[in-house]
């Protein structure tokens, strides 16, 4: 199964030459708990950044701050050079440029697969129904789900639901795609079919940030890997460096535990 040309013209060059996503000294707290501590990160166009780290290290919160689902307490987030954490920013307009896929699918259960995918293009982006449906059917064909267009989500396997969620996210041709532990809720035998779609998106130049526990996948697909520890980007670099010759002792300890558990 191959996704084919899923992204179409979504991944064009950044208009300013800036990284697609840039975080500068981002800090996020929940009460007394500091979840992100002065996180600075750049995500170049047409690249894949993998966020790794133990549960609770701040990976999901970082993605939610990048999409303005969480308000940062300090620092700034930029999309194509524009500060989107500026209070004057139209947050809805920003979110229209960012696709998000969560581990829990979040498909609308009362809508068919086709309606789930076409909802945002029609209602948010003003795409005529006939064009939105034609493009959605093309996506489903490329994802091996053409026969499921009229089904409701509860009739699909977890892997199929997650592929529909990815199709819904890319149907709006986002500038940036954020993926939050999208294989965590899947049975092991279904993980591969979802990761194959992400590989296809990478091949097509989609800019992505992926929070993942799939270390082999991160090593294979990512252009840069960021190891988060207690809300700090403790180490980042190309996969061969982070996985093969990590500089930080905590990174080495984290990877050693995964190796001992047979997950790396």
C-alpha cells in the first residue's frame, strides 16, 4: 500500500525562508508543575522532527503549544516566521494551516468516513462539496480505503481509523502536520500500515513533527530527533548521532532501558 501524492501542493517553499516552525524559549506550566522549560526548536521545511522521551516528558504539550491548543506562559512560537503566540494573532487562521493527528483518532462517530474527511475542506476552507468529495475519494483510494468511504468509524479497525484521521488532516493541505503518538492505541500488527503512510508523506515533502515511542521508526524516518527530559530538549541532532552516539548520559540511559525492554 502506498499513499501516492497525498499532499499535492501542500508543502511549497516557506514564503520567508524561515523554518516552518520555530519555538523560542517556550515555557509551559500547569500550576506548580513546569512541563516545558525554555524549549527552543526549529523545524525546517520538508523535514521530519521526531520527539522522543519518557511519558510525561513534555512531547504532547509541545505539540499542543505549537498548534495553540495550549497557551504558552513565556517564549514565542513562529509559523513561517510569523509569531503566532502574539495575542493579536487570529488563532483559527493559524490552525487552518496546521494539521493534527491524535492517538485517539477523534473521528466524528455520527459521520461517514467521507464526511469526516470533507468536513474541514468544505466548512472551513470553502471548498465546493463535489471537489472536496472527489479529493477525499482520491485520498482514500491511495490509502487503500476506497471501499470504506460510506462506512462509519465504528465499523473500521484501529489502523483504518487512524489512516482516515491522517487523511482528514492532510485533506486541507496543511503547511505543517503534527502527529501525537499516533500508533500508541493500535495493536502491534496495525502499526506498520499507519507508519507506511507517514513514510509516504515524508517522501512527498510534508513537514512533520512526530511525538513517538517507535524508536526504530524515528531512526529510519526523522531528519532530526529531539530527546525531551522533564520538559527540556536535552539533546537533538540527526538520528545517527542521537541513537548511535548520544552525548548526554540521560539520553544513553533512556535508550539503554528501551534496548533492555526489546523496544530498540
